[in-house]
C-alpha cells in the first residue's frame, strides 16, 4: 500500500470526499486510490498509538490501521469532509480498537480492580497499560457527555499525537479555542481521575 507520486497528485483534497463515497459504494479503484493517499499518514498515527502500549502488545501497526479502516468504512453513513477529517475519524477508530483490545485482555484475566492513572501521569510517562487505557477511555467518555469538542481535543492531542495546528484543523476551530479546550479538558480529567485526591 505504498503511495506513488502519481496517486498523490491525482488525488487532492477536493476529490477525497468523492473517493470516500465511491469506496463506500464498492468502487475498488476508489478504495485503492483512497488508501494510497492516506496510508502513510495512518501508519504514522497507528505507530504513535502503539508507542505507548506495552511491549508485548499483540496488535501491530498494519493490523491497527486495518482494524480502524474496517470499523470506519464497515459502518453506514460515514461522511468525510477532507484529509484531516478522515485522519481524525481514523484516530477515533484506532482508540476504540485499542480500548476493545484492552477490555478483551482484561476480561480474559478475570475480575479485578483496575489501576487508575491521571492524565498528567500518562502524559509524563507515556505509558498506557490496558488498565490505564480503560480508565482514560471511561473518563474521556464522561468528558464527551459534558463537552464533546474538548473530548475530541484530548483524543486527537493525547491519543492521536496531533500537533495543535493539525488538531485545530481537524476539528475546525482556531488554535486559541483548541488551547482553551485543552486546558479545560486536562483540569476536568485530572479531577475525574482522582488527581486532586
């Protein structure tokens, strides 16, 4: 799935949404062009997600990209505006795939108390064992109920490794708004994860 120079020039931002639509309706050529266009970026994103996982993690970069791709395009009604929107949607699906994987591993271990971790600890250490992924995901879901945009900022910045400008573009907000959301989300999650105790 390497990206060729001809594919890169042939597929620009304005035609990406059309490729997504055609791929959803079974056009194999559109699927191939779409994958070739965004695959390197998706692999970078998957590597970022997996970099914080335990060393013996069974999902590999390609498997995570493929799992997220199937989750996104296997569902009905996916609408993609542009490249950054597609990458943001894929980031969400990658996070969900890792959370589901962690839940499955923990279910196989049997019942037990999960380890809680603060967002600051996770950011400082860069470590996210299964229990940490689940605790953060639970807190992020609660934040999403309160402020969906702030939750998306955390998902893209923390889980997806997006730079401020990338995340702001993907969400469609200014960098100043993204920074305010980031500060709010960190404080909210810090409190939710018991960091103030």
